[in-house]
C-alpha cells in the first residue's frame, strides 16, 4: 500500500517520469537489515503476486477496492488524491523465470526487464511472453521489452584481453551470460544483435 502511495506521489512530482520496478526480492542481507522475511521461493512469489494485485488495483482503480490475501488485505481502500497520470506509473517486472515471472509480467506489467541473457535466449523468453499475453487478452506491444546487462569494455583488443585475463573468464563465457564484451565497435554490434532479438532498451 505504501509503495503504491509513494510511487503515485513521486510520479506526480516528476511530471510522469517514474517507471515503478517491482520484484519478489532476493538479497538475504537486505531483508535481514530491514526486518523483512525473505521466505522460500514459492511463498515469496505468492507474496509478490499479492503485492502486484494490491499495487495495481490501488493505482488503476478510481473506486475503492477490497482484497483478502494471505499477506495483504484491503477494505474499501483508495489512494487519494488519485495519480495525475491515469493508472499511475508504468509497472516494470524484472526476471527471466518462465513459470512465475513471465506469467505475472503478462498479467500486471507494462514493461518486462530481462536480466543477463544472450540475444537468442531473450528472443525465446520474449516469444513465451507473447503467448502469455495472448492468453491474457493483451497485445504483444502492450509490454515494453528491456534488458539489464553488464559491460566489459576496452579501448582496443589488448585492453579487452587484459580485463578478461584479470577476471579469469573468456569472452564467450561472459557473452553467454548476456554481458556486452569488447571494443566500442564490438559492443555496438552486440547491442544491434539485442535489438534484432526484440530488446527496446538496454540498461548497462
């Protein structure tokens, strides 16, 4: 509830520039530090789905909403003032999981953010998302496709090889994990390959 309220306020203050990224959580230390139970994967994803239901209904409904879940409850709840942007900020869901993450993306998200996958795998997951969107009665272009990746860059081939040697990794190993590796021209070519696979924005 407070996530939805704060997101609506920040989006209003920012003139409609917020994209609200939501996830199930993964970092144990972070949860311990702030007093939140991480939970095992299954219950964690169940809690995430309930959170998505609560947040999206509060942001998108101009009428009071009620919800009874295991982790969250609403009773005739409404955000006032209403978000200036109709429906509130776009919802971004990150992750590659075909069993839970992609179905939740198809149901709730405006943007899917894949994480550290090569172009071919991105295309496969994107096709799965298209099928899930069709089942949900949504068009493929209703969900933006983005990628979170990393970069190993060198001004020339020798610099790239030095960095690879320092990390004890090969170029192929890093690229298989979805990282951009190489000189400027090589990285540009890899970005074009991601674009051809359907990536609309890369966050490096």
